[in-house]
C-alpha cells in the first residue's frame, strides 16, 4: 500500500498531508484549499487535519455526521482565502 504525503506550510510550520487512496488529485487539491481556509481562521493543525478528513467524507463520500460537527466543518468553507 502506497502512502502519498504532501508537505505544506501551515501556520508557519511544515506539516504533511496524506492523500487518501480513494482521493483523486482534484479532490486532494480541494481538500488542501479547505485546509488553507482553516489556516486563515487560525485553527490549530491537529484540528484542521481532523476537520479536513470529515469535510472530505461529507463532500465526496456523502457521509453524515452529528449536526454540531457538520455545521462546524461547513462554517470554514465561507472563509476567504485571499
């Protein structure tokens, strides 16, 4: 099983983001953009990584979560990246 990590800068720290085997390159790029939105909102890396996985599952796998988590995840989509 191959693991594909991409290193990014998040809140001035180098972190590795795992691209899931079920995740296409386009989906991965979208998830990285979502992570950048959380960086603008100053979310710590551990939480951002966790929420990005939930975001991926909501958007691409149509998973369902408790309303509190669902709304928290979707609230970061509104953060501007510029």
